[in-house]
C-alpha cells in the first residue's frame, strides 16, 4: 500500500534535530507505524504503554484515541 502524507517541515526538522541528523519522512512514518502496531497489540492484551525515567520513576502513560478505543473494547468484552 502506498501512503501519501504531508508532514509539517518544522515537525520533521524537530525530529531530525532530536535524532541528531537527517531522517526521511518515510522512515519517520515507518517507525511511527511500528510503534503504533506494538502499542495496539499491548492494549489489545490488556496492557498499558508507559514511559519512565532511567530509574523507573516518573511514569507517564501513552494516551491516544486509538488506544483508548481498544481499551474500551477490551473492557466491554471482559464484562460481557
């Protein structure tokens, strides 16, 4: 499948600066879809995706509409 996507120049430049070098928009999209695929699988298995400091503290939960939809569906199937 071919996907065409417009990416804001500043958004991509910020990612490139954070990575420390040029990165193609196609590579950013590929990585983003890989991460989304993993997060979707985790949510479908009743897990949550978290980030933490190197010491495992200051937890932040990844929240996005797609994951919320999966979590809701998973809860409903457990309740049924």
